[in-house]
């Protein structure tokens, strides 16, 4: 017990702070980028739509090493490799589908006539997006934001390749656990892993509770 | 004057078909569009609204509407499933179209929704939602009003009331109104002209009386059941049981001319009718 308290008191929380900083910045950037993209995709019947959808979804199926390799090659000429900035850009690539897909799904599930009613009322696509579409997909919006955040916190492969393990710069929580294991510091690795496990669980729990409440109240009101 | 000369390939109720229309609608006219499901009635409204493209031309007061976006057409549209903004209250649904509180209050009053104006659409009944959609359609003070079965979810009393209200508003805003409806009584009471569509084409055009009046000597009914000396026939929405001669052979699904029997039994109301031998 005494040993555990001692370990806890000397625990370096910087990797967690860095993980949350990375996840927050990535989620905000992706929200701004993915919102118009998801909206356009949901409204489009273009022949290039499947190509764009495939590109957006690539990080879901691509081995992290492949994505990491190409990003590393691209970053080498811009001095972005092994920097926090590079890590943010890489995170935006690998977390893109986690933001786009729930938003696009939410927009596509909306009543088409509700969107058309807004156009008939004289409102353009963007007013319709912010005043009609977005407020009506709250569960999908919540899912997109939280899953993107959680996935960015949890990513390991691409982060290792792009950022390495520079303390206070690129040494995020998932990398710190890997380092602790390599150094045979299992006690600290246990604590770091348990913290990550609990955070991930409560993040997912909050999404499910929110979405459940949304559905329940909608059902009660209807 | 609205002039439509349009052609559009559609997948209708009976497979692929062409919507081919050459239609002129006078300013201020109340045109009802009737016909079977999948005949292209709603598509006609959507093309006029600018929600769907079609070959040909749509001229409104001589102006070609091809390049006029839906936002600039100043139309009112009541969708069959209402298309209400679920995140907004009843009042906000109206004010979203135009920030004209006075008009919104007046329309809410006419449609008897004043007490419900703070409610969200998902707390309303089907009939109440339909009234919100109707009120919202008039908020843009439309030149053209498009109604896709606007009274289908209403009970009899509310239906009669809204028939009058729509007519009143149609006259007040001097708009040209196109209404898709299957209901002959709605059409008879409200429309100055009716077209009947079949497989994308207009097959009848006239007043409600001309289009829906049937010469009783050509009144047809479908045989639904054949009993020993009786048959059950569906005429319109009415089931009629007729006594028939045992010598005559009838099959379920056949159509029989029952007009002559009504003429013969002019004194009978419904129920058992005598078949002349």
C-alpha cells in the first residue's frame, strides 16, 4: 500500500496532459473540417462521392504503419516529424473517419422534407446546416465529438512513428505506457493503463447515456 | 400564368414511365391534382418548387424558372409528412420562414394553434402538425402555394374548417394554389379546376363536377364476393349487396355495370337491390 502511494505521488501526469491537449486540438480542427464535408457528402449524389467516402474511411482499414510511413515521408520536407504540430496533423488524418461518419450518418437520417422546407423558406445550405440540420442530430454530433476525442487519446501506431517519444513534446500517454513496459516498470505501466482504461470506459458510457436519454425523451414526448 | 411543358423519366407504381405534361394554370386558380399513387402528382409539385429537375420549361408570368433556385421562388409547400423543424417550437417554425410576428400570430389563430405555439412538433398529434405545416406555408406570403395532401390527417370537423381557411388564405394572398388530393369532397369544395393524372399524363381536365360526375348508367363496381343468390360489389368506397338471378354466373374480381340497377331501383337506398331479369 505504501509502495502504491509512493508510486502515485511520483507519477508523471505530463503524458496524459499532452494526450488530452492533442485530442482537444484534433477534435476542434476535425469538427471544423468534417462538418461541411459530412454535410456535403450527405446531400450529394455525385459520382465522385464514393471516392471521397473511401478516402475518408481509409484510416479505418489501413495499417497504422502505412499511414505513418506516408505521413513521415510527407512531413520530412516540412520539419514536422517528431514535433507536436506534426502529431496534430497526423491525428487529424487518422481520426477523420471517426468525425465524418457519425455526422454524415446523422445528416442522412434526417427527414428530407425538413431540409427542403428550409430551402423553400429561402434559407441557403449553410443556414440550413446550422439552424436546422445540426440541432436535429445531437446524438450523432455527441458521438462524433467524443469518439474522435477518445480515439485520438488512444492512438498508438501512427503517433509512435510520427512523434516518437520526446517528453513534453510527443510523449503521449499511450507511448508512455509502451516506454514503461520496455523499461520493465510494470507498476507504473499498470497505473497508466488503468487510468486510460477508466477514461475510455467513462467516455463511452457518457456517449451511450446521452444517446439513450435523447431517444427516451423523444419517445416520451412523442 | 404558370406554363409547364415538362418531361421526366420516373419510376412509378407500375414501373418506369414518363411524366409528360403540358399544363397552363391561370393566376389565382385553385387547381386540384388527383390520380392514383405513383402517377407523378407529387413530382409535379416538386418540379414547380425547384426541388427536382425536369426537361422542358417552367414559365411563371413569362419568366423561365429553370435557373431560379428554390430559395427565390417564393412558394409555400405543405409536405405530406409535414417536414417541420423538430428543434423549433411551433411559433419558431413560422418565424424561421419570415420574422413577421403579426402574421405568425394571425396564422396561429386561424389554425387554432395559439395555445400550442410553445410546443415542439414531436409533442403534437398528426392533425396539429398538419395545421402547423399549413400555417408555415403562408408565412412567406407565397405567390404559389403547393399542397401535397394537406388535409389527410385531419378529422371531419377540422377538415371542413381548414378547407374554408385555406380558401380564405388563398384568396387573401391572391396565390395560385396546386393541391394534390385523393379526396373528392376536398376537391369539390376547394378547387376551381381539377386534373386527373394517370401514369404521368393528364387524362382529365375540368371542374370537379365535370371530372367526378359519373353517368349512373355507366357506374361500374367490382365483385368482391359471390354467394348463392347474391353478390357483394364495391362501388367507390361503398359496399353493396345485390340479389342476382341464379342462372347468371359471376366471378370475384369481375366488373359489372350496376348503374342500370340503380336506375331500375330508383326508390331503393342501399342494401339489397333487385336485379332486373
